C-alpha cells in the first residue's frame, strides 16, 4: 500500500511540474526564428519555442529589473542570445517576402492563455536590432490599432491582419511579436488589488522578413 501511495504522489508531482513548465505561445506567421523549422526551413529546432518568456516572471523582474531580450531570451545570458542575431536560432533566414505598405497575415499559437496584450513591431536589420529600433515601428493591427487585448481564455491560433510601414524597405527586417501577459494579481495604481497590474510575464518572438 505504501508503494501505491508513493507512486500516486510521484505521478501527482510529475503532472504538476508538467503543468508549470507547459509552454505559452509562439509566433507562427511569419514563422519565428525558433519555430521556422516546423515550417520546413533548415534552421535549428527549438522544441521549447513556445517558452520564450524572458526566463520567467521571477527572473525577468527580480533578477533583471524587468528587462528582456528583444526576442524573448533572458536578459542576463551572454550575447548573442540564442534568438537574437548571431545566436543559435538567429541565422537571418528570410521566411517571408513582403511589400512596403502591405497588410500581411500574422498568427500566434497560444498554448497557455495568460490574457494581456499583443504588439507587433518592426526593425530594419541594417543597424543594431534593439528595442529602441522596434519601438520606432509599431505596426497597426487591423480592427484594433497599435495593440490587441487578449480578453478570453481560449488557446489555439490567433490570426491578425497587420499593416507594414509605407516608408520602410529592407533586405532583412525583423518582425517582433511582444506579449505582455495580464494574469498576475498585484496592487494597481488606485491602491486596489487586481489581475493585470504590476509586474507581468513577457513573451516574445522574432521573424526575419524582407520588404521591397
């Protein structure tokens, strides 16, 4: 009987751990650097491509002061980080070709829903690819504006129509998906406790594209 209970406890712990480390989301259209292998590109596979969450809530906010790599890697790892230019997955493989001003299809596969808000940004790769560059080109999401709020609890594929800038062409640009989650309970500026206030998890993905 003791062995039976031990086995049950072990199974329960295993299931709990599996639930904790379950992935959260990945950029699938255009395919992100860690995800391109799933679409036939000859890039290194990342079987945890839905876990680009800056190392997790505690690491991002308690260790790194809220900072995150531009493509979802933990801030405190050596550069080049795995998903950034020159890193293991940052090979510069062009996965989609577009035209300036085009409205393109973008999709994100959510595997664990944490609510929050999405942004899509663009950075030409002819200079340093950093967050300041991405912030200069926040892309318009059709029917929503500069960002989109994830208010339901559904998992699966979320599809968007996103407009590229009229005045940007590039042999290689990096498209960034940025998701600030909203499921953590914290004290809001009005002094009340609510979900979505205070430090939240961040998830990111980067895809290499060209714009003619």
